[in-house]
C-alpha cells in the first residue's frame, strides 16, 4: 500500500518535512537576497525527483514569493512610465517558449546542463551589488526607439531562460532594465518581480497541461516559501543582506561542484 508521501512523488513522509524546511529558507533568501532556487532545486534532485519534474515543481512552489515582492513595490511601480508594462508581452511569450523547450527537449539535455545553470545563477547572485550600483549611476530615459527594441529582444531571451530554468532571473532583469533606461532601483525591483510573475506564471500554465508538475510537493513548497518570505525581515536584520548573499554563493558553488562531479 502506498503512503501519502509516495503518492506525492517522494520516498518517505519525512522528505516532505525536508522540502517544507528548505522551501521556508529558500523563500526567506529570495525575499532578502535572491537565490532560493539554488537550495530548493538541488534538494528535490537529492530526494529523487527527476530533473525536469524538480525544475517545474520548484517553479510553481516559489512563485508566491515573486507576487509578494511585486506587491511590496506597488507604490513605486505606480509612478513608472506606462511603457515599461509593455514588456509583459515578450515576458509572457518567452516564458512559454522556455517552458516548451524544457518539456520537449530530451530530459538528459537539461540534466547535463543543470549544474552549470546553478553555477551561472550563483555568479549572478555574487554580481547583484554591482548591478544595483550600475542602476544608481544610470541616467538614460529608456524611451529611444533603439532602447525599446533592445528591451523587447533582451526580455524575450531572459524570459526564455526563465521558463527553462529561471534561477537568478531577477538579477538578469535588473541588468537589462538598467541597460535600457530604468535607473530607479525601487522601480526596477518592482518591475523585476512583476515580469518574473509573468514569465514563471506563463511557464507554469504550460507545465500544468503537460503533467510535469508534482503538485503535492509544489503546494508544500509554496507554504514554506510564503512563511519564509514573511519572516525574512527578521532574518535580514539579524544576518544582513551581504552576509546572506555570500552564504548563498558559497552553497551554490558547492552544490554546482557536486552536481558536476555526479554527471562526470
């Protein structure tokens, strides 16, 4: 007779406790420094979830954090130019395209490059302070025809990556938004979260029709991520964002090395 946890796709009931705990920490890290996927995705792999299923389930489980982040910057977003919201269109299209690639390309392709995606995400987290400094130094209005065209193209490429994997996608978007003229850090963070919802939401809708999401695990992760995000304020004050970021970077490098060794 199968146990409930087996039905959810895990071997033991206590694996769900591990998922909940790691999602809680991942949600808190996403709220304070970013990079929660670097913890949650490898954990699902370690618990025996196939790579593609782990990726799709992780995307669903951590989505509520992006919604909370967008809501937190709602006042700054209300002052942003309406043009920036047109970037939701390439974000939606790119998110679906990335999700299509993930589901339809051979799973061994994703399994082979997943460690390097984790490593890329880790490097992006380390570079986040430089990105934010770049935003503060910028002065371009972002309304030239060239900048608008570049924004649409770059956001589509980033969205495709987001639909395919998505770890540290927020830092990529901060960089892209800065390059095309959004130099207000608060507005850029709000737009980053809004576009993340569009990208991951579109991908998740696609995943829902493919049957690749382990919904029981995703719900447990969502609960943990929401609780962790809510408690992130206390963690941020006690530990500090720079310390937390470098802890995540160290963990990410270690996880990527282990994953690369395992597939070698």
